[in-house]
C-alpha cells in the first residue's frame, strides 16, 4: 500500500492537544495576566517558551551554545540536555534535539518553586520525541490486503532514505537486525514495558542490549523489506509479539509529544 501522504491531524485533535498543554502547564499558562503568584508565573513562563535545536553534523555543544546565545554557555546547555546527550558532553549526534533555555534559570533555585518545577519537568524528564521529523503517511489501522493482519499495525512517517531515526524514549535495544517484511528493524523496550519498533531502515546504529536515551539516533530510514518506497514504519507494542500493537500516535501524545 503506498503512503497516501495525507495529514490526519484533525481540528479536534489539535484542540485536545492545546487543552492538554494548558492543564499540564497549570493555570498560569492560560491566564498570564490574572495575578498568578510570582513563583508559578516564573515557572509557567519558562515552560511556555522552550525552543529546541536539532544537532547537525559538525556541531559541538560549544558551537551551539555560542550560535544560539545560550545563557550559561555550553555547560548549561549540557546540564539541560544531559538526558539526550548522555555522559559524554563531547559526543553529540546529528538529529538529537536539544532544549535551549533562555534567561529563566536564574529563578530556578527558589525552594518554593521546587514542587512545581519537578512537575513541570516531568514531561521533559521522560523526554519523548517523534521517531523522525516527517509527516504521517499511512495511518495506524488503515485496512489493506498488504498486511498479514488485514490492517496496518503501525504508523508510517513519510521520510526519504537516510533520515535520522530516533528512539522515542529511553530504553534498551531488544533487537537490531533483519526481520523479514520489516527489513532492517530496531526494537526498543521502554521502562513502562511497552516496545517501540522502527522498520525498513537503511542502516542500523545500535545493537541488542544497548541502552538508549530519548532522541538518540538509532539508525537511518530506508526502504528495506516489504515496501513500495522509503518511509519509517513505526509501531508500539505492549508485548514483544506481533498483534499486541497499540496506536503509536496516541502513545506518543500520552508521553507529551506534540504530533
Ligand atoms: Zn507501515
């Protein structure tokens, strides 16, 4: 089944997403002029304006910190993105998404903001991301004879061969290798017990047993296996077994991903 390429983000879904952001960020976000307490207003502001930067080939934290004028320099940038970058500040990979923080950090140490700050950072602490920068092609549960179950068990992202494919969340690589119609495929088990799968890859960047962070590049998209063209087939399963799939887009949204 060729990807139809249509965008399935309906108005209702966008509204639902907006509502989720407001409730997650607290009332201060929705009502910035209504006299919220200083602590909450400060936290709300910080959470409302995160900008991200996608690492390109040849980048270093020093370079990015300078180019993006990050307060606190590369050390602050590393501190903020430790979950994505990992233990080696000198090793960043193209495709990794870094959070850029502006002048807000100065307000952070106040003890009264601690609980709010902890709640606010819960989403970014898990740090879930989209598996690739691309739009949705064939949706989850689309019906068709090309799938052995009779329906599409994942969501396809429209990307050309060679696009960075990223672990959507932290986890452990269960397998990385050839899997028949899925072609080159990576399977990651996450802390919540669910599995994410990335299929049709042109190259694999990880191996079984390896621990990965959210946003870490695990391979490059491609057109291996049973495909009519390059794309990323992305699945979420609740067990390692075929047929235990759930809606990947819902899963990502539940983990705070804007999609
Ligand atoms: Zn697919």
